[in-house]
C-alpha cells in the first residue's frame, strides 16, 4: 500500500551486552544496522573509533561446513525430492553448543579426508604420466640402469617419425663406425631407437644420429626393464584407486551428520551476519555506538528490546537529503508481486509511489491473456499449488511461485472466455472417437475476430498507460505542483481520449484532442523564458505523441502471444492424429504426442507470457512515472538456507 | 507439362506464403538461438550452476520460429489443407494475397530473430558477471521481439481478412 516510513535509530550500549542486544534485534528482524557517517557526528562523538581488527570467526568456520557439505553431496548425495520442505528448528536448537561442536568436528574430519583425497588424485596423475613415458619402451628388455660395459655403451633415445632408421644404420656402416642401431617402437610422432656402440665410436655414432634429429632419453631413478616398471606402476595405481574409494566410503559413512552440518552452517551464517553488523559499530573502550534504520510501525518493538537491555537510544527524523532504505508494505495478496518490482529495482524512498497493487492486477491480467489456455493454466496452477503446500518455500522463490499460481488461475479464466482447452483438444479427441464436438468460447474466439481482439488489447493498454500517467499526476499534486499534473498529464489525457473518440465520428472528440494538443504546445516548454523556444519545445513534446501510439500498439502482443498458445496447442493436436483415423490405436498415439507436445507448448508459452508481461509493466507502464534507485531495506534477521525457523515452544 | 497444367496457382502462392513465413521465422530463430547458445556455453564453462538461467535466455530468440509456424498454420488452415478441401479451387488472387501478407512476417521474423540472439548473447555476459541483475537482462532481448510481434499482427490481420 505504501512505501514504509523509516526512522533513524541512534543507540549507545555498554560493550558487555553487545552480543545479547544484537541477538535480540536479529530475532526481531526489523533493524538495519549501518555504519555511522562520521560527517553526522558531533565533536565528542567523532572520537569513537571503528574496531581495529574485525573478528569474522563465524564466516571462517562456515567455509569448513560448506566444504564438508560439498563433499557429502558429491559422494553421498541425498535422496530427496524437490518438494521436500526444509527442516524446522527452533532458535535454541539451532544454536545448541553441543551440536555446533559436533558439526565442527565432523566437518574438520571431512575436510581432512577431502585433503587426502586430493593428494591421492595428484599421485594418480603423476604415476599415470610416468606410465605414459614408459609405454614406448615396453619392448626394450634391457634394464634402464644398464648403460654398457667396459667396451661398449648403450644409449636410448627418440627421433622424428619420418627418419629412416635402416638408412641411418647403413650410413653408420658405410662410415665404418662400430655401432648398431635398432628401432624399438614407433608412434605417430616419434621413433624410439636403441644405439649400441663401441665406447670409442659412441661420439661418432651419436653425431650421425643427432644430424637426423635424434635426442637422448634419460630415465632417471628407474631400475629394471620397462615391462617390470609398468607392472609396478599398475600396482601402485590400483592401490591408489583403492584408497580413493575407501576415502569416498569414509565420507559417505559420515552422511548421517549431514543434518547437523546443514543446521550449523545456517547458525554460522546468522552468526556471521551479526559479526558484520557488529563490525560496522563504533567503539570506545567500554561502550558501543551504532546507528540503523527502523520502520516506523515496528519502532515500539525495538524500543522494547533496547529498554530491556538498558541501552541509551534516540529515534531521529532524517535529514532532507538522506535516502533511507526502502521497504514496501502490501496486502497479503499483492505482497508477492513486490518481487516483480524488485526485478526492475525498488522505487526511490522519495518517489512516494508504491505501484504494487495496480501492478499485481495488471500482471495477472496480461499473463492470463497471453497464456489464455485452460489446460496450460490448470497444469501451472496445480504445479505451483503443490510446491506451495508441500515444499513450503519462503523468500523470493515463494513470491515467484505465488505469482505463477495466480497467473495460472487467470490463464484458465481467459482460456474459458476464448475457448482454448489445450487448443482444440476437445474437438481433436472427439474426432478420434468419430464424434463431432467443439468447445464454444464463453466470449469470443480471437482467431475468428482478430480485429476485435486487437482493439480489445490496445484498449487494455490505454487503461494501463492512463493509470501510469495518473500516478505521475497524483505525485505532482501531492508535491504541490498541480500545474505539472494538468499540463503534463491532463492535456495528454485529452489528446489520447480525443484521438480514440474520433472513431465514433463525433466532432466533439476532435475539439477535445485539438484543445489538448494546443495545451501541450503552449505549456510543455514553460520552463523556458523565450517565447520561440517555448513553442519549439511544445512542438517537440507533441511529436512525442508517436511514442504514446507505439506504447499502445505494444499491447498488441497480448493478442499475438495469446493466439500462439492456442495455435501451437492445436498444431500439436493435429500432429497427434495426422491420418484422421479413429479407434484405440489412434487414441494411444494421440495421447503420447499430446503429452510431449503440450509440455513443450506450456514451457514456451510460459516463458513468453512471463517475459512479455514484465516488459509491458517495465517499459510501457513504469516508463510513465516510475523512479527507481531505492536501496532495499535489509534488516538483520535469522536468515537460513537449509532449515526453517520456528518459534520457541513454551 | 501436365504437372504445371494441373497445378493451381492459388494453392501454389498460398503455400509459398506459408513456407516463407515458417522458413524465415525458423531461420531467424535458428541463427538467434545459435548465437545465444554459443554465449551460454561460455557462461556455463565458468559456472555450471547458471544452466537454468542461460537456457531461459537462450530460448528467447526462439519465438520467431513459432510466430512463423503460427502464420503458416493460419494460411494452411484457411485454404483448407487439413480439412481436405479442393486445393485447385483456391482463386489465384487469394493465393497472391496470402503470399503478400506473409512477406511482412518473413522479413521481420528473420532479422528480429538474429537481433534478439545477439541481445541475448550480450545478456549472457551480464549473467556471468552480475547474476543478481538477471531480471533486467531478460528484458533487452524482449525489446527486440516487439517488432516480430508487430509484423506478426500485420500478417495475421491480413491473412484472416482474405476473402
């Protein structure tokens, strides 16, 4: 209903109750703590200091929890359906010291195992690489440590694959070098060569080989033949793999502690939020000073907490140029649609307008017309209803699902009005059983009367845009600028109403439009002194009427997307029974195509309906009045991921 | 020349119109979804958790193909292809009108499909760096689609009023 009025809180407390006060305020969930701006402090107050070292222990221990959970989810994934609700815990249970201690212990243990796991993986990588380099020498049955004897030397090495080894051997023979060359192995890139030579001839033989691109291979620290080494490596690899699976099992055996780790992760997340809040407070030796924002309506609860703990506090009116955080309060029905406003960006605190209520109704309307199919709407609302009832989500996801639920209901209503039941499914199904049947639209079929549908959708557009312009005028009046309201909104109302009314053929509408246009021409440039530049500005503003025209035509998408859903559904039904046969077999084929086709249609149409509803709100509607740039009110509260908070039972 | 003689020009031009709309719509969407998909793969290589969001963005340029299908279906339905009407009886004038009407759709669908693909690919970059702004980056591709919608409306209004 409105943007919530905020008050600035300033409070001082002795250091020893800091944790208790913060805990109580977190439970209350309606105070946003902010770093005090030094500029606003008086001389005495500015002697306060920020804590030099901020302790962020909770954040640090939380990363251990996260590592533990990651490992658990990888090696012992939880069998849980999407619809399973989150576990409910009380605050007392969440912060139970014994649980936290145990969770810490287990997480540390898992982290240790993960470390070993990673080390073993590195080891496996290293052994595999060594194995790879030995593979070409598999056929060499001389041990690697054997380099020759008193009279001869043994050298191994590789040369590029295009080298002709036999040619090299005969070249060595021709030069009467006492040496033998043999090809041990070859692959795509290289040939692997063994050179045995008399010690005196080694240098000469090497010179011949090197000229052909030979390079010597030195396998350090290896004893025994290649084959022996390969067996050894294989054994080592097996042992390492064995170790890996043991470690995996070890992690999996700790899966029973998943719940307490998840819970503790939540507890630490809250703790770390508090730490962050505390780090933005100012200190003296024994006292702490903090500032924050409190919604006016919850002021009394905050006072209660502060009084109870014995803090000194004051609530001050904010300075003129201050931009407090923005929270919007709506009725239970409208509230989920705030998520849509947030997608665009919250309104500025000073922009006065909370548009969530008209946005909710128009969004449901647009979404319904664009999906406009009883079947699609029914499936959507059943699915979203199940999620809401079973999973019990909260936060942004809950808002989104709720919006989709209302959208589904609306799509069903419009489907009945336009006569679309999974497209023409009733007709198609009746045809399979040799009957003729058609679901009559309650209102009209857009495919039969497309022109009427276009006028209808553009009519919705005019109303929607008028609401947007009206909100802008309302703000002007509230700010005392009634002239702006008349000149910038009233005259345009006249032009648009007049232009539309021309269709009736009545002269009066032409005069209304002309009067409005004259008004815009004379007043649009009212900030300018010079009479000519005023008129030029007025002409420029009148040219803006094209933008109103395109805005209104843009609502034609309601028709286009609405027709799409019905027609694709009908195409799917047609494909299900291309041969036009009747009977059981035809029915089964139809059923299979129907399920696949309609699922596809639902996905595509849902995406289109959602995006284009957003677009109409954000571009055509918000464009008329909306001032975004508000900072979201982020109170300190018990924010959880894996668990759901419930009130302590007394 | 029997084939040519037995062919009805009315049926030929009607089907040409349907084929143009479905063909160019599909081509535009194909290219657009391809551009967006290549960008999506880049985002996924950094952060596989964004798969769902990238898939939504990638699907956005896919609508042009569907609009093309819609036009083709409307034309084919009107000439009675599915209900087994006598195609030879379609007046040549009607065929030419369907053909003309589908031109608006074909041109706009193809180019908006490609353009929307580019906008979606750009939005993928936003998704990679600032995932919290996902809602906003869905809007840029949606802006492009307006022109496909307008052309679709023109074509549909023309097709439905051929008589």
